C-alpha cells in the first residue's frame, strides 16, 4: 500500500510541475502516461484471459449452481474494483482548483469518458486541503470551472480541451476561456473579462496578454492589480473613519481621489490622488515580471481657495509627502500631513 501511495504522490508532483515544463517535456510526459495506461490495460487483459482459461479447465461435472456462484463472485469483485475511487481523477480536479456543485456541473467533463459522474468524488476534491492551500497561496479563488474534451478535432488528430474559469482575487472578478491542444499542451484562443475599471486602467496590457495567450501573465497582473486596488480602498476607508466627527471634512471625489478640507475656516485644502498607471515602455512584448508594468501614482497636493502660493510652500507639500511615504507608508504619510495642516 505504501508503495502505491508513493507512486501516486510522485505522479501528482509531476502533474503539478506541468506548468514549468517545456512543450517537449510535456509531450514526453504525455507519451509516458499513455504507455503506462496501455501496459496496465494489457496486464488486465492477460489476467482476464488466465481466469477464463482456468474456468475452462475445471471439472465439467461441476453443478450449474456452483458455476453461477463463481461467476457472481467474479462480477462482484469486478464491480468492487470499478467502484474504488480513482484518486488520480481527484488530483486532476485539484489542478482546476474548484468547480461548481450544481446540476449543470455534473457534466463539466462530459466530453471525456474517464470521469465517473459522481458528485461525492467531486466534493472530496473540492474540500481537499491542497485546494485551500493553493487558494491561500495564490490569492485566487476559483468559483466555477468547466472542462470539455473534444477528440480528434484537428487535422493532426489532436484533442482539444475547452476550458472555462471564473473566480476572483481580493474581490476583483474575472471570467476566462481558452483551449488546450493535447498532447502538445499548446494554449490558444485565450479570452477573458474583468470589471470595467480594470479594463479602462490597464486595457492595453490585457490586450497584449490575450494576443500572446499568456495565462500566467494574466493571473499575475490580476493579483497585482487587485492587491493595489484593495490597499487603496483600505487607506481611503481608514482616512474617512479617522477624521469622522472632527474639524476636517473628508470627501471621496472618485475611486482614486480624496479631498481634505477644514470646517473651521482654514483656507487650505488637500487632495490625495492614488492611481494605477500602466507602463509598457513602448514594448511590443511584455516583460517576464509583467506586474512591473503597473505602478501606483501617489500625490498629495495642497492648494488655497483664495491666496496664491507666491513662495511655493504649498508646492513643497507633495515632496514632503513622498519622503514620508518611504519612511512610514501611505496611510501614516497622509495622516501626518493632514494633522500638520489642519491641527
């Protein structure tokens, strides 16, 4: 039993490393798995033939009842073997992370003939600790997954796997579709949808990812953008709560700008800007560290409602703010400047 468990564990580790393999290594891996499956099938066929030969050698005078009993026992043994959960299938689900558990989802792999339509098996896969660890590690929550296999769908006789994924990262939702050409493991026809703000902000980067069919780049950009967006919302929320009920009026002008103004007659007001700026540097292809193409733009500007800044003191506020950001972080930097101006 331990030997079998070790073998299956090694196989799962190899499958988990598929994304790091080159196309040639993936093709070799698929060929090895096909040969293993063929050898197992041949071994079962030989065992079946031996059993049939032994039955023929038995005494012909055996009663019909004994023969029926033996055949019934063999059928029960076969059924028992067939009912044993195939944990390889379970861990194939883990590669997809999750799938929905509804009537529509019972046939999410309807194009393939190797998956039993067994919701109990699927529930075990979705509740596995590995799924939870992968979700926590990647910060990507998969809420829906579909996988349809289309055999011999190309001129070369390749199999096309049509994949659909839906999920979110820190509340940033996405829907994705793509095809995988097997056994060459080539990704093509990548398409995805995100919320309108993300499309407006980094639309050019998303289009380059689609053109290159780079799934990994999409998820890296998604998590990076979602992380920055979550941080911005958190800082804005904390600032609003910080000065609620004080002499400072805080007004959120937009999703990336907030205004501070005194209610006691102070002529100066502050505007804090936090935007996400895409930067592709005019390149036709994205860098390997694609998240570096999205940088936050921070500014804290001080202005007067009536007076002109003749000495340029207000213009220096942003320089002091950027210095404090490096020393204390964004929230503490804004808080320090607001307190010095209005208190």
